[in-house]
C-alpha cells in the first residue's frame, strides 16, 4: 500500500523517506510485500510476535477493532508460520528500499 496516499504527497514523501533511512541501517530490516505476490498469509491485518527466553512460550499480539488479543504457544506458533510465509514472499531489504525510494520520487 505504498501508493495509497495518507496525509497528502508531502507527508507521504517524508514518511517514505524515513522508511528509506531506516532500511539503510544495519540493524533494521525493511521489507515490502509486492502486489505481485498476490494474497498473503495475513489478510486480516498485522500482528506482533514476542519471543521470550526459556522457559516462557512465544506470545503474539493482534490488534482488532474489539481490542488487543494476546495468544500464547500453539496459536503464536501458527502466527510465526504466517510471518515466515510473508517474509519469504517479501522483497529483500535492498530491493524494498529501492522500491520505497522510487515511490517517494514519484511524489515529486
């Protein structure tokens, strides 16, 4: 949804520029899931996975209109599989940063 304008061209250009800057840092991975990949593993929206030290299970956080949902263990493992599929289908960081920069340039 890089081309879906939110806040106007100037705001979008600044936001995309921040993503480009972040993606060029060694400790940050920015990846874009291209539209050409078709339907992806999480059409219902975003989620976060928190991997904790042993003996604690992974915990996943899902934001929903009804509020936050936290899940552990087996359900978190299913979300980890979704993440792996999305990560596999996404562009590599350098290609993602190039794409984001080109979209920012299109905005003027």
